[in-house]
C-alpha cells in the first residue's frame, strides 16, 4: 500500500505546489498559502489514501458503473476543491514562489520516475485470462501512458496558470 500511496501523494502535492506557485512566480511575488489550500491538500491526500486502500471495490464500481464512478469522482473533486473557495482569503503562510514551483515540478518528476522504473513496469502486465502464461503480452504502452499523464497534465496546468497570470 505504501508503494502505491507515496508516489500518488508526492505527485498530488507537486502538482498543487507548482500550479499554486506559478502565478506568484510570473508576478515576481511571494507565494501566500491560504488555510483553504492547505486543507485541500490534506483532503486530497486522504482521498488518495482511501482510493489506494480500497482499490478493489473502487475498480469494481468503475468497471460495473462507469457513469456512477465518474459522478462520485466529480463529487470528490468538489469536496477537495471547496475549502479553497471558502477559506481562500485566510492566509496561513508565506513562501518564496520559485523554490515552491521547482520543488513541485521535481516532486511530480520524481514520483513518475519511481513509477517508470523497470521493476514497476515488469510487474504490471495485463493478460488475457485464456492466454498461456509464457505467451502473455506485455502492455508497457498502457503503463507508460498512465505514468506520464501526471507530468504532461502538470505541464499543461502550469502553462495555463502562467498564461492566465500574465493576461
């Protein structure tokens, strides 16, 4: 469970740090974090922990009821994001923006490098239930797409935040 939980938390924290710090970096300001942002980070970590801890039932719901699973996921995102809307104006701490942005990007890259190590890729094969074990195909492409989604998605979010901050 720890091997699945830690990279997810590091990646989530890195994405949130990088996207939150980007507007401050573009404006040459310090980064001020609100209580809402910190609470959203904690709720996000709890959501990742619960998803990893109960991955079997979660996957069964996703496969059996994809629309219901999507609605549950969107409700979960709303719960995680809502503290930023409610407590966004209450400053918790101030940090230098550029180091937070760099640390966030490095966190995403390190978490995904961990997921792309050969041992992780070798143990994640998808096979047909009818295939003979020796003939089972390796699905590294699907694993690579899943592992690279966070870095490329983060880059897109950072670029969007940068663009919005400089408009």
